[in-house]
């Protein structure tokens, strides 16, 4: 029962991370890092796994940078 709960939570985390990674790869990476603006498809594919794992941190950073840019 505990194992099922852990797998469910991890599965939900990974699904949320995958959905976030799709948005992040196309829009968020270039907002956070200017160097990613003209990046290749190879680079975008490479950052997908890390985006899935670290999605909460990247989301916070994306929001912070977006707020700073909107005030400028």
C-alpha cells in the first residue's frame, strides 16, 4: 500500500514535469537564459530530462525572471 502511494506520487511528479518540460523547452529556457534563444533542437532535446526532474525549481525561476522583465 505504501509502495503504491509512492509510485503514484512519483508518477504524478513525472507527468507534471513532462508537461512543464514541453512548455519550458519551447518558451521558458529562452526567458531564463538569453543564450538559449537561438538554440538548436539538439539542445532542446538534451534539456528535457533535467527539466522534468527539476521542474519546480525551473518554474520558480521562470516566474521570477518574468516578473523582473515585466517591470522593466
